[in-house]
C-alpha cells in the first residue's frame, strides 16, 4: 500500500459510505492520493508499455497486485486509484476514466469499452457544502460488457452478464443478464443464453 499518511483510515471511511467533508483531513488525504494517481497515469499514458508493465503500473496505482489476466489499453485515468478492484480476465479499452474513491469492483471476465466513465462520488447539493463528497460503490458483476462511451453513476450495481449499450448513462441498478441502452439507460432485452 502507498505511503500516503491517513490512507487506510480514509479507505475505511469511504468503504463505509461516510461523507468526506471539504478541507477535512480525509479530504486532504484524498487529494494526496489523487496526486499520486495523476503521476502514475502520466507514466502509464506517456509512452508504450508492455502488458506486464501496464499491470505493474496498475498494481502501483491500486496498491494491490493486479491479476496477470487483466488487460488494459491506455490511455487510462483514475483520480484516486486506491479503491479499484479488478477480477480475473478483465479487459479495459482505451480512454476509460475511473473516479474510484467510493470503490469500483469489476467482476471476472468483464469488458469495459472505449471511453467508459465510472463515477463513485457525488458532491453535496447544498451550495455552502458543495465541497463535501458522498461516496457510493459501483459493483460490476462477472461477464459484463460495456459498449463505448458508457457512463455509470455512483452506487450502481450491474448484474452478471449484463450488456450496457454504447452511450448508455446508467443511473440505477442493472439486473443480471439484461441489455440496457439510452439516457437514462433502460432495459431493451435480455442476453441470449447458450
């Protein structure tokens, strides 16, 4: 794990869904982690890296060993990095952007399409507290397929085998084995079974 002071305590608070008050100690720790994530992303995206080198940089970014079966095509950015969990055989295509403070879990065999955006924070709606942030974990099941330009909002859970059509904005949970498209995403079918 990173040497960022207070990171373990911050992760505990984020994983518990605790709000992070602007200018608090947790907020400062979050900012320090973001600076580290920016440094690693610049390294990852600045030149060619072999698949093994990409996984090594992802392991540095997340603070845990990324499975050897994970593949990622840069460019890729995460504005925190320390709360991403990759399952086996995950593929992330180029241009993905993860806002992972609230936690992102990607199940085995999932495919994340070009320019996907996964968000896990909301700012407070009250203008005087707008710097306060409310984390909510995104959980992606096994064998999920994101088309290009999918956006997933905080707190969404996506069931195993679901398909998110290109350009979908996913604002609520998606059951296993369904196909959703549109803004906001709505179910249009079910995934065929073998």
